[in-house]
């Protein structure tokens, strides 16, 4: 049984920072993290008018779903660790290296190069434009919303999935990646809040700019 389910869309910068914090804690405490999917494209398809959004919004949401299709292919072929490796490659390219244009211009070619760079089969990139994994992505998107309610974004974390003390939250949304003891302190605090009976929401709207270092 996993210690944590982490629902991600690879284009979300906040999910990326939170995922790197989770990966830090995973190394320090050897937690079992299961990587799951939540599509911003599917999440917003019935409520977002892309014509009223900044230029490129629709394209980047589509790019996120393309990336999730490849991550789903990786999980189907080689399991959870391969899925996590795909997310790491996608997130590093999108956020640290600021290569969003490449995902939009030629997603298959760009993702193929990323897969090759981390030792995964380049042909998985063909799944970026294949909707055969969309039913699974929609299913996991709906699962995330069942666990938290619908007025949320990414990431969504489920602590102790399948256990009696299972608890899910949107967030934490953090602007920097905690490392070492700071990462563990935040983890313990968030887990405590998430699993406290009756706890529903803790939020503020002010945010610093995301720092991917």
C-alpha cells in the first residue's frame, strides 16, 4: 500500500514544485509515492472559455494532457517508477528549462528526445497524440475530485490511500522546494493537518513567484 498518491498535470508549475518536495522527502524517508493523473484540460473543459484567457492557455493545457498520455503509457509498460521518471523529464523541460514552446510545436519529437535522455523508449512519445489513455486520465481526474471536492486545482495529495486514516488535500502550494530538515518539517505539518478529523481548508491567495531551483 502506498504512503501517498500524488495527482499531477505536468504543465502546472505549482504541482512541479510540490512534487520535488515530495521526491525530497521520499529519498529521506523512503516513502512509497504513487504517481497519478489529473488533467487541467479535462478539469476545465466545461467551465473555461479559452477565448477569454491569455494566449497559449489552451495549447499548454493540451500539452499537459499529451504528457499525461505518455506517462500513462510508461506506467502501463513499466510501472510506477517509469511514470515518475517521465514526470521528472517533462517537468524539468517545462519548468526548469522553460521549453514549453517545444511541447506545443512538436510534442512527439520533443518528448521522444526527453525519454531518450532518461533511458526510456522514445517510441512512447507517440502516445502524446493517442487518446486511448484518455479514459484512464479522466477516471483518475475524477478520483482526485471525489477525494477533495471539485473547487480545487493541482496538485492533489492523498495521504495513506486505502487506509482508515486516508486523507486528501489540494496542495500544498509552495513557491520554493524545501530541502533536508525543512522538507521533513513541512511534510509532518501537512500530514498532521491533512489527517486531522474535521479539517477542511487552510488557504491564502498571496503567492511568491515559483522558484524551481
